[in-house]
């Protein structure tokens, strides 16, 4: 049995969709009790978990051989994920597939420093492991940038002209499903990128073409972007974490293009234009954002 944590999130929900498509049994672990109840109503083996209460984790992981580990985006994320590693070991899990981040091994920015201690704990645990280290999600355009795209036809960053090899979460999920369901991925780390390293200006061009309206990328100084994030209610520590990621981008550390997606899945990762076109067709972009007739 496979257990998928963070089941309602961008990546885990796609992992679940692909497991369902292949009729692979799984248990979905949600951070929300209501989400778990709704999933059970649809016939899914679903449970609610709280990373602050390890007993809920041990119960969720019971009878599971393999775990997809995705922790909550919290200030103490490392501590919470370490709770999950201990619970997995106690429950008899044999293999953890963990979502990490590009550059985790070097701990060159704050997000990497959140994930690497968890990776090290898994390595020490005696359980088999697979670390997925993706670059920035293409889906961030719809999940984080959409509000200002809707109201201002613009999105903001402090990345300047940095090139970033954004990756579609569907491709990350395909690698995750392979690692969760087939042998040969034990004790492997995969650095996952898309096939192009684009500037945010080029991302804006892709969005403009697909959405049928001009979308601008506005490059701000780190200080100005921080002011904007705090004004939107983002906690100061999270804002600083995101600004450190922007620094990592500006240092050209996220332009790496790898072949790990193709090596694991047998097909090339999607290009950014593929992501925007596909999500437009699926209705991800609401009518007030997308004016183009398709």
C-alpha cells in the first residue's frame, strides 16, 4: 500500500490522479478532516493527519509499505517532517519518496536548508529512500501569481532576468509514481527540471499568447517585493524565505536542465507553453483572466 501525504496539494493531488489512472492502491492523507471526509465520500481510502500529533501519522501510515512525504508549508516544516519520518519508521514503512527541492544537497538557500535535514534523517533511518528535487513549479503561475494577473495583468518578482527551468507538477508526479510503484529507484535522488530555462519576461510572453491578453512581468528590488508580500499578509519569516529563493534564482543557480524526468518516465518533460495551453483547456484559468477564444 502507498500512502500519499498532503493529498489536496498541487503535487500530491496529481500523484493521486496518476495512481488512480493506473489502478494502483493508495491511501490519501489530508491535512484537513473535511477534505478526508469528502475523499471518503468519493470512495477513496482517506485519513486526516496532523504533523504536530505523531499518533495520527502512525495510524495513517499503518499497513503502508511506501510513503510519499510532503510536509506542510510551515515555519517549523523541518520539525514536522521529522515527526513523519519517525512515524513512518515506527509504522514499518519500507520506502519513503520525499518531495524536496533543487539544490537541497548544497543547502545554498533557506528552502534547501529546510529539506536537507529531513533527507539526512531518512538516510539514517534504514528505510529506502528516493528524493525528488524539482525546480520551481509551472503551476505557481496559477496558484500564486493569478491574483495580480487578474487585477493588473501583471505579476511580480525580484528575479530580474534570471533563467529558471520551471517544471510541470504533472512531470514531477510521474516520477513520483514511478518511484512509489516500481523497483529500481531506491536510494536515488532525482533533480527535476523542465526542458527550458526561461526568464520571467519569457514566461509573461507565454502567458500572454495563451490567455489572449498582455501579461507583464514587473521586476522589483528585493526590498520592494518584501514590502508587497508583507502588505498581502504573508508572515515575515515566510517572506524572507521566498526572497532567499529569489536570490538563488538571481545567482543563476536554477537554470540547470536535467534529463531525469525522461530517464525515469521515458518521455521528455512538458514545455511551459504545453502547461499553459493544457491548463487553459482544463479551465484552470478563469474566464476573467483568459480572454482568448480557444
